[in-house]
């Protein structure tokens, strides 16, 4: 009879340890979500997001700021005088060679 009680007690202890590990891993992932998102999206300020997340993530405001920085757009649009947005050229943009119809470079 005593053996059955000990087996049940150790099974309950193992289940508690597994549950504790699962909750710990989920909490760890939730805390570092802004940094993970910033790294996955390759935002230009990913390092800043990680620093804010590590140092101020324990406050709800710091965590929200880090998440907002991680989710912002990668490039800022340029406003023309006519109110149109011009996105920046892609990173693989290459300058075209000069055309024979272009005016001379000397301004003549």
C-alpha cells in the first residue's frame, strides 16, 4: 500500500516539473516576443529593440514600445510636393548606365 502512494506522489511531482518547464518556456517566449519579431523581420533597429526589451521589458510600457518598434515599417516613405508617397528603391536597386540621349554631364 505504501508503495502505491509513493509512485503516485512521484508521478505528481514529475507532472508538476513538466508543467513548470512549459509555463517557464512560454513566459520566456512571451517576454522576448518583441526581440524575436524584430530579428525575424530584419528591421534596421533590431539591436535597439533587444536592448529596450531586455532592460525595460518587465514594464508593460517598455514591452509595448519594443513591440511597436519591432512592428514598424522598414522604410519611411518620402513625401513629394504633390502629396504622393514615393517608397525608397529596393536594396538590390542598381543605377542604369548613362543613355546616349542624356544631356552632357558638364552642363553644356
